[in-house]
């Protein structure tokens, strides 16, 4: 319901606390969403969980940031070389290229470690059911508002 108002950029993040419960028939029920979940280790297990979650989150953010910056540096070097060479430059083509390199994806040389607890469940760089790795049926997907 709020996806249109969420800033979609890998350089920023917001953490939500989602509470679910299983009933006796193993139906999953959503209870609430907390926009500012408490990150307080009230017991040893929760402290371990929160420490792992935050470490993994920072690793992911850093990998995306490094990936984007590597692409931007390469783009800027190419742009500068083209400008210095005096050749005719198609600014619209440069804008299109920059828009692509500034999107959210990881470069192979900045991987997320295999012991990271993160599981990718959606990739909006992909289209249709591919973006959700088979987790959603086609009739549940609305790609009409893609940017």
C-alpha cells in the first residue's frame, strides 16, 4: 500500500519491524508493522540476532555503495576522456548510461559474504514473476507503475 511513497535507492534504508503469528492451522497472520522497531537486546538470543542483523545490513549497504561508486568512477573517467578528446558528445546517451549505472545492483567484485543471513526475495531490476523469484503468482504482480 505504501510502495509508491518509499524512496527506492540502495544508498538509503529504513528498518521496519514486522510481527507475524501462526495459528493452529499454520496460517500466517500479519499482526503489525513498527516503523521504529526497538533494537534493544532484552536477552542473549535477541542480542545475538540484532548484532548479526545489523552487521549483515551494513555489509549489504556497503557492497551496494561500493558497486555504485565503482561504476560512477568508471563512467566519469570515460566522460572526462570523451570531453577532453573534443569528439561530439551525445548528452542524452550519457544520461541514459548514467541512469543505468546508478541503479541498484551488485558488481561481482563486491559480493556479499556467504555467511550473511540476507536472503534476496525481490529484485526490481528484473520484470514480472522473475523479480519475485517465483514467490508470487503472476496475477499478484502489478508492473504498471515501473519507473
